[in-house]
């Protein structure tokens, strides 16, 4: 920890002095390479303590881009979202979550299993979204001005929206990527339930997968969020799954399914089968999370 703080202080000194030298210096890059396997091997709650801004194994961390981490920006400013304090709060939640598992494994496992099994049972009995509701949501694509003109194939989108809504709190990731896979023709709506419950989870059965875990499960590619690539994928008729913040340290996966001709607005399909048209600048802001700026593409 002392070593990490020393490197943070060094980055800040470089900024204060206006040094424009290539960052990080070679000796720090050498250290990063040695530590990356160790960081990758850490259990999820411990990894989250060094994840994101302070994780030397991730691009756009403080080690790679110190110019992005001045005292007045999101990393260190407690008045701005996605700051170090918020990230550590999320990490502390994970640590407490795991501590409970260690202290009372039998009780905790029983509760977790019960929650997940109850979710499975509810999912099995959930009804598909009625066609009239699907049609109502699809009207938002053309009623918005400017209209959403470049979309995934509408027949495929209609199939994806005819599935049951997300029930379990942890399953937004497999639900979002499941809808993307249905749109791509990689699976049928009837396969969604089994796909969701084959999804990897983080720590226990009640915490959903990380972006890299989810991308592997969906057979997609986990990338850093990029507006240009997002628009390019949508204009090619391919959905993109994004990870957004929804308050505090809470995160949520959604599926982006269309873009306006000017590229300023995108259509976002949520896991309850509703569509919202969002300014792409707002979406970009929402994707700046403590778990890094993530999207999953399928091209």
C-alpha cells in the first residue's frame, strides 16, 4: 500500500511540475509486468480494492494516464462520481460480503442458494412480454426526433423483446447479452433461461459476472467504452452491451440497439424489455463506472 501511495504521489508531482515525459517510465512499466499476474490472481473482493483507477493491470489507470487524474477530477475529488472514495466504498461492500461468507459459510450458502433457486423458479413461470407491449416500445424508435434510423434487424429485436423480464437482482448481465445473442441469431428466445443460469457469478450466487466474465460467456469481446466504435457497431446492425452506473456503487448492464442518423442519440433496451432513447453523451457519462468504462461487442 505504501508503495502504491508513493507511485500516486509521483504521478501527481509529474502533473504539478508539468512534466510531459512518457508515462509511465520504463522502470514502472517493468514493475507493472511483474505485478499484473499477482493482481489478476487476487480474489474478486481484494482485486476490486485495486481495480479501476489504481490497478496497474488496467488501461487508463493512474499509472498509464496520470494526466487524467488531477486533484479536481473524478479520481480524487469526493464531489464527483467515479472517484477513488466511491470505488473503495464499492470494494468495501464486496469485502464485507465475502467476510459474511467466511464467518458463516453454511448459513450464507443456504441463503444464497435459496435466493438463486427462488429466482430460477420465478423465471420459469414468468410470462413472455405481450406483443402489444413490444409494439408500443418499438414505436419509440420512430416517434423520437430525430428518429432512430440505424437499428439492429427489427424482427430479431422483436424476438429478443418477447422474452421474460429480468427477475433476479444479479442477472442483468446475462439478460442483456442474452438479448444481444437472440438479435444476432446465436440462440432462440426459448434458450434464454438456461443461458442466464449458466452464467458465471462473482464471489457467490447473488453477484453477477464482471465484464470480462460476461463477454467470455456471451462469446463477445470486452472493450473499453468508445462512442465511435459503439456507433460503428450499431450502423452495422450489431447490438452492443454496456455497463452503466445506476446510483452509488450499483451497476447495471443494458443492450444498445440503434442510433440516430446524426449519431447523437441511441436506443437502449433494458432487461425489462423497455426501450429508452438516450443522448449518447449521457450514456458515455453513465458508463464511467468504478469497474472501468466497459462495453461488449460482437463484431
